[in-house]
């Protein structure tokens, strides 16, 4: 019953960065397993000339596939949407889908302002994010333990359990000041929390990982070493989890999760208040 | 003609992280200037019991405002959507809005798989992102110049022009290996590119900023110092821009832009191929 794989050109068009429409479009497309999509993102489409150019580019893809291209767009300006909708593609505009209902519901017209997706609307939230990103960089991998009382959360875990990207994401997306400290085999063999962690126990959050997945990741980095051996991966993970259990440190398995998901779950589990939107 | 400010409770509900629905919802809401929204994000809603709980939480907000709450959701499962739609709110589901049209267009049913927004579908792209984030951290603020040939782009600019967050975002979102090097007043007074930059001239991208905005940012950090004085800010920006012009280095004004926007524009201007989606 599986149909032949078919190709489809997909365009993500935005009057802003295109990051949101791309994520949304990709999520929708991921629901269709048997279709192979060839995607392109066209950001910062803000005037008529640009919209005409995009429509032409979309039309150029017509005929390359068996079926017409699909366009996901976020264009606040109805004039630009109109130009794009004249192309021979299926155009799905996210503004168009909701803005009318919202105008009705809110009893007011929308401002049709462009590029609001990632506008710097809140300078304080912006400063929080920047400050948090710098904090994460300066407190990566066990650095800057003297400032741990300024951290909102301190991620701990074995090497390659996902600490660094999670810290950076928590900072960038949510404005949270995050540090991370590696549970090296040396730390783990002592079976006790190092003093900077012990002094900040309430701020700790553990990341753990399936030993086999860990072995794969470490092998890509340093193949054939003790560091990436199955036994070492198993032992480290077991000892780290024992440490979490012993000290009642909340923890999360990162094996099958994306950075976005790990960060969102840490936010949810810690109950931390985000500073950026 | 301006109506009184009104309050509205808004919920962002997702079977995944909620990051996309939140961004999208906030962008739509930002079109309505006269309404004050009180927002909450409820991520990882994946079973019926959770959906029932969310519906109850939404209904608890009914009556707190003059008007009913608004729910933006991304729920791939139609059963969960149904539960939520029984609440007394305006429910706008992004899946519902598009999935039917897409099924028709693609001549196949969707898989209705949950949490696909940030799923780890592509392990290679995941590794690229993590590697790029670590590269950005290890090559922040002039560090690791010996590896500059491994950088895809090297951001240069005066202190507080936005280099660090842009590097981190380029790495996290697009998997691009980015370094950054500060144009200090010492560097600028020499009016010549330092040798690590000269050797990698084709990788350079300049960030510039309005001197008055720079003064504001620096003043928050170190008020009343020479570093944050209007004349120093003006001189540094002028000298940095002269350096960009002299060496034909492409550059971008970051004054009114968000990190997402700066990063997206750098990607577009450099023509770099992204490694992560």
C-alpha cells in the first residue's frame, strides 16, 4: 500500500527571519512520511518587488515535480500575500489563517505590522538573554564555580550528556542563567559531590543518557579509546545516576531528545521563571 | 478612538516544547496593540488526562477577564484537540488549520505523530549543531584564533555590538561554525587588521551599531566610565566602520535587530549553507 516516493518543492516565505514558519512547516511536513520534500527558506520579504520575485521563483519550480510546489508563508501584509497567492503553488499563509478570527474575537483591527515575529519589543528581555548567554559561556564545563550562587540552574552529568547545548539554549531562548559542571570519572570515583556543587545543591539538575547512545557519541569523537569504551560508558552513567539518587537531584534522560526538548523539560521540572519570550 | 486596554488570558498548548506555537502566537498577538495579553505556555501535553487538565485550567481563567481566553495549540492528535476544544475558550489549533489541506494536496493521510516539532529526526544535523555550539564557545571574544580556518564566519565588531549572541545563535539554529573577535580601541587605533583576521579576510563579517544605542548598552554595564562615554562610542563605531569599508568587509547594523534577525541576515548575506534544520 506504500505509494512511490514523490518529490515536492516547498518554500518557507517570511517578512521576518523565517525561523518560525520553517519550524512550523517542517513539523507539518514531518507528518507525511512517504513524501520527499525539497525545502528552501526565503526570509525578509517586505516589499512588492520582493514578493513578485518570490512568486517567480516559486513558479520556476512548477513542472520540476509531478505536483505543484507548496508555500508556507508568514506575511502580515495582505498585499504581499495577494502577490504570492497568484503563483501556481499551494500557498498556506499562517497570518491569513488566524488573523481574521483574532480580529473578530478581539473586536479590533490588527496593525498589519511586518516582521513582528522576532522584533525587539522588550529591551529588558533582550538584555536578559544576552546576559544569560554570556553567563552560560563563562560557566561552561566547570568554569567560574565561584559565581555559582548567581546561577539559576547548574546542569551536571557525564561528558557528552548534553550539558553545554542545553545551557546555551536555556540562556538564549528563556534568558535563564545556567552553569554546567562535568561529572568526570575522577569526580565519580570519589562518590561525593565536589564542594561547589554541594554548596549549591538546590540549583543542581542532572542529565543522564543511555550508555549505548553515549558510546556512539563518544566513539564519533574519540574512536577506540577507553573514554568511548562500552564498560566505561556504562560505569560512568551508573555512578552518575547513583549520585543523583543519593542526593535527591532531579534528572532527565537526554538520549532521544532534542536540545529544545531537554531545555523545555528542564524549565518545566525546575519551575524556573523564564526571563525572555 | 482608542479602546480601553483589555486583558486576555492566552494559553500556548503543545504536545512538544511549545516553543513554536508560542513564537507564532506571540507574533499574531503583537498585531493587536490595544490588548494586554497574559500568557502561559503548557508544553508536552501528550495524553487525554493531560488534555483534560489543560481544558480545566483554561476554563478556570474564564470569567477572570471580560472575554473568554484564547488558546493557541499544536496538537497532532485529533482526540486531544477535541478535548481542548470543549473548553470555553477560542481554540486555534495550527495542525487543524493546515493538516487537512495538506492531506488533500499530498493525496495521503498524515501519520498524526506527536511532538514532531523538535524531534531528533536527523542525527547528523544534531551532531553538527552541538559541534558548532562548542566551536562558538571555544572561539568567543578572540579565543582560539589558531583554528580560524575551521570557522565558516568570523564576526568582528566593537564591544557590545552583538557578536557573542549572534555566534551562538548561528551555531545553535543553523549549525554554523562561528568565531568572533573584538575590535577593541587598541586594535582600532592601529587602523589595521590583526594578523589572524587578515589571514582569514574572506571569512570576516562586521557588526556595527548606532553609537547612541551602544552608549546605552555600555552604560548599563559600566555606567560613568570612559568605555561608555558618548565620544568613545562614536569614535569606536566610526573607526570600525572605516575598517570594514577599507577592507571590503560586509557588515550589518544591529541597533534595532533581534538576535534571530541578525543571525538570519548574516546567513543570507554570507550565502553560507546551513547544516541544521
